[in-house]
């Protein structure tokens, strides 16, 4: 997300918090309308925040911001308004400001939502599998074959072609492969690339590069390239709806579950360092969380079905 849009998202969240406070004056409304009209990015951020909250609150029947704000609020209304505001804004903040974020899906050629994996076919006939909450842009012009990963993760089974080698791109670097299967995953500060079948060439944005043999993976950071100790089979288990963990931190597990969990999934720092091994069902995130709580000393708290908080028990 570009810096201007990120600022607009944060400002939109602030305006939403003010509107849901129950004490939003006519003067504040005029200021909000001036802010909205001042920049196209303000309109984009506000529209997506509204859309995301409407989707999130679809299952909360009989309660609306307008109902909660009018008249003198009862203690229960104050509680509900606060809970909805905190949970809803947490959901919106996470979905709009995470790497790529909800807005990435609107700017992309192909994208998936929460819990959704999707198989597509590229213009050259190569099958592509998008992980949940993922987005890509495509550039297939003349001899060019390029897939830009904006968010999430993707596996491409590259078909041999008279065109140039397919380039799988991220902001930190590129994987080039003429034929075979490869995977790229985006994280907050790094890109991870695996050669799942046949070799591929990885090039860091600063110019350094290396060749990956089948089964090898590499981590791209702002500082360069580093090997990955996780096997390609384990890393690509999401393509079968599984999360395989071998002495992994809970923080790593929760990061993998987030695209398959509706609402915010937060983890306390003291619980993040716990380690566990096991196989979990990505398509049943609540079941996976219950299994984690059975194996580790965790407390799992849920707020209105919108916000799940995990901490040491």
C-alpha cells in the first residue's frame, strides 16, 4: 500500500471511531465531508472501510450504529457500541493495513477472500493457485509472462512456452522459471520463494541472485537473500488445506491461520514464542485454535464473533 493511501486508511478509521462514539456534532460532520472531498484516496479508503464493516457485521442482527447512537444510551447500549466499535475497527484496521490489505484485492487482476483458495489458468495455459486473502496482477504482452504478487501466496505450475521465462515478482525480488512449479509467499518484511518442481532463478531487487534446486527455498529481505530451513512440502501444505508445523512458534501458526479466520485474530507477545508441532485444518480455523489450546497453556477469548484474542492461560 502506498504511503498516501495508508495515511488515508488510518484517517478513515479515526473518522469512523468518531462517528460511532455517539457524540458526533454537526460541525464534525462538516469537517468529515471536507476531508472526504479533499482527496480521491480519502473516498477510496472510506468506501472500503464501510464495505468491510458491513460484511463483518452482517451476522450481528438487530444492532446498528444509528440505533446505538440515538437517544440517551442505556448501559447495555454503551457496552454494545463500544464492543462493536473496537471489534469492527480492529477488523478494518487489520484488513486494510496488513501488507497488501483489502484494497490490494480491488487493484488486482485476480484475488481471493477469507477462507477462499482459488485455481485459475493464466493466459499461457499455466495453472495458478491463490491462497486465501491473496492478490496478483498479470502482465502477458508479446513474449512477456509476469505475475506480480501483491498479497498472500501463490503457486504457479509454469507450462513450457515460446514466450520468455515466467517471472513471479514481489517488491523484494523476482523468481524466473521457464517450466516447472514454484511458490511465493509474502510476509510483512520478507518474501519467501520455493522451487517445488525443477530449478528456478531468484533475483533480489538489489541485484544479487541464486539458483534454487527442486525443493529448496529462499527468504528475501531488505538486506538480501537467506536460505529457508522449512521444507517445500511443509510450506506448500496450504494448497491442500493443511497447516503443517514442525517445532514452529505460535506466532508463525497464527500468521498462517489468519487468512482462514473471519475477523481479527490477535496474539499476545508472551504467547507468540511458544512452540508446537502438528497438522491443522486451515478450513476449520476454530477447530485448529481449540487444538492449540488443548496442547498449550492458552486462553482464547472471543468478542461478538469478530475479534479473537489469544494469550497465555
